[in-house]
C-alpha cells in the first residue's frame, strides 16, 4: 500500500472533500502541511476485491519537517454500505471539515447542554460564546434537562468550520443498568437528527469514553455496530479520536464488525 501513495509538501488549506477524486490526508505544521494522496482507482480496486478491513490506510511521521518529531497522522477507511464509507482518524474534532454546508460534528454533551470538560469543552471554546447561548435556548424537558441521555439536539456551529453541531448525551457507565442501550440510542438519534437536517458527512467523538467511564472496547463495539446499521443515508461517517487506546479499540471493532 505504501508504494501507491504520493507525498508532497504544500502550504495550502486543508482539503474539503477527501474522496473527491483522491483519498487525501493532510498533516499541518506551522511551516507546511504534509499531504498523502491515493488515487480513487486504488480504493475502487480494493472494493472490487471485496476487502473487508481498511479500504486504505495512510500514516506518516512529520519528523522530517524542521527536524521535529510529531505524532503521526493516521486514517483507516472501511466500506460500510454501497454508498457509505467509515473513516477512523486521529485528530481534533473541532478542526474537522468536509464542505461547510452538509457536514456536522457530534458533541458529547451533558443533559443541561452547558459547557463542560473534555470534548464538550473543546467544542464550546472553538465555537465561541454563541454556542452556549444557542444551547440555552433549547427548552428544558424537565428541570435542568435539555437533552436526556440517549437523545440528540442540533445547533448551528458558529465559529467552527462545519455547518451544524449535533449534541448528544451518552450514559455514565456505572450509573445505568443497561448503558449499552443508551449509548446505542445516542449514536442512532444523532444519525437520525443529522438525516432530518440533510447532513451527508458526520463526525463523532468517542461518546462516554472520558469522564463517563465507558470501557473503550465495549463502547467501540456499540459505536461501530450502530453506525453499520444506520449509516445508509450518509456519504461518510467519521470518528475523530485523540487517544491511542481509543483509536486502537475503534480500529479493532471495525475490523471485527465490518
């Protein structure tokens, strides 16, 4: 696979649609960005051979740039339906973008829809104060609860590059008798709400895997199996994951379930 990739340096802005003509992964630095391209024909040929695991995998260390060693960029792709692709990638979900019009990220929120920590805090910081104001305009369904666990709500993305943010609340692992049901609902309801709002590209974090304490291997099985079942209406479903342990769990589940 490695020999099929072309590598080039540029100072261009990030690609807006990685599957339009070529699969692209770009790693940015303060001085340049590193782009890895694979021809669409390479992806097509693998699909025709019925490849079950990653359609393509690209990874490269940026240590050659200025002599610095940085975390390597990585992406794994899987065909989940005739019309939909799953992408697993390392990175910052607040910087994720496809086209700015039919794309959305999912926020791992709390039931109050008030700025919290982890992914939720990062998304609020990047989106700006308008996001919290929009969240507070969502009516409470009971005192202090705007989005019950397992449900989803949508807001504009404000200063983020995508068009919409879908907020969902995953379960606290030790606080619910059947957390897998609530976690599955969080993914399914996020996808349903995205579909209702004409979203074609959606990116998830690892819901409930932070302070909510969901074991990575169990959470990844729920996430991948739910995406497999409900993703037909999307061109691309992404998981943008930061921690190595989370990424490895998601990759193992995708290889097993897809």
